[in-house]
């Protein structure tokens, strides 16, 4: 296999179902490594938001494809907060509602959306020095990533965490609704035809149901250090 030279470091892929803790873990791991974190779920959310906002039906594949041609998503750091811009519009908070989660799960199954974001993610990570989190990073976006993790937790535990996040943000939801939303997204993300959620054969599985965030990040960091020292020899 061709070994790519990545001048800024290795590519770390973190995949797994929604609510497993990928975002927090990816952010902390990226900080410890001095790498850039790329939240690919936020990119799918931003695309879904703009499509809905533009009144483009998901069944109108030609319309979706045309929209994706000019889609530009970028991250910006502002006063320590990571902001998401889609076509120059700040969508950071708009993309985090339960409705957007379900809509994004459906939107992200569409081929034109996946093709556009696949290319954008590969461009962002190509030079290395990145931690990418998503569903298909280790299988499709960077199958040659030097380090791959598959982070899971039980449906109940993931729903409980999501529920607490939503309540803290002032959303009115019930735990039962959140369990059912999480289960529905799992189903949509795993059963879609293109780039479904799947553990790469060479990914390290980590179950976060009973572990604290710090322990998970420490285990991941140690694994990355091993890869990095092997790379230097
Ligand atoms: O990680 P998240 O919950 O913000 O992701 C939102 C949706 O985007 C999720 O339902 C699946 C989809 N997604 C995807 O299909 N591929 C990725 N690499 C990242 C997210």
C-alpha cells in the first residue's frame, strides 16, 4: 500500500453512533496532540440546514446536486468557541436542535451531499495533523488513516447524555422521545446505502458506557503516541 506523506502529522479517525461522546473526546484528543478537530457531523448538519432553509425538497435530487455544487462550509474559532459557517452564514446554534438531528440523518443519506462533503473533508485532512469524527471516516473518507477508533455506548446511555444536553440548553423533550430519536438515527445511519455507519476492520473499538471521558481520551492519546513514535523510526 502507498504510504502517504502527511507533513502536519497523522490522521486520527473517530467513528461511532450519535451520542457516544465523539465530539468531546475528539476535541480533547486534538488539544492534547496539538491537532485540528474536524466535526464532520456539523458539516452534514450545516448542509441539511441550508437545504431546508432554501426550501429544497430532499426528493429533488437534481436540485440538491445543484445546491451542493456551491456549498462551502468552514469552521472558525471565536473567543474559544468553534463556529460553523455554511455559505458564509453562522449556523452554529441553528444546527443543534433535535429536529435538525433527524433531518440531517435523512439528508446525509443522499449521494450528492455525501460526494460534496467527502471531497471537502479529504481536502481539510489531507496534510495530516487532524482528528476527524463522524460515521465513515475510517471506512470511506480516510481509509488510510494512521489511527482509527470506533467509539460506542449503549442506546440508553447515549440517549441519557443527549437528553441532559438538550435540557441544559432549555429544550423541552422527554427521555423517552430522546431514546426513540437516538434509536431512529442509529437505524438511518447504519442502514443507508452509501457509506453507512460501520466499524472499520482495523479500528480500535472503545465502549464509553462505563468509562469517564478522561480515561477514554488517555487511552486514545496513548495509542496515537505509539503510532507517532513508530512513524518516526
Ligand atoms: O455526529 P452528528 O450527530 O452531529 O451527525 C449528524 C448526522 O450526520 C448523523 O445522523 C449522521 C450524519 N453523519 C454522516 O452521515 N457521516 C459523517 N461522517 C458524520 C455525520
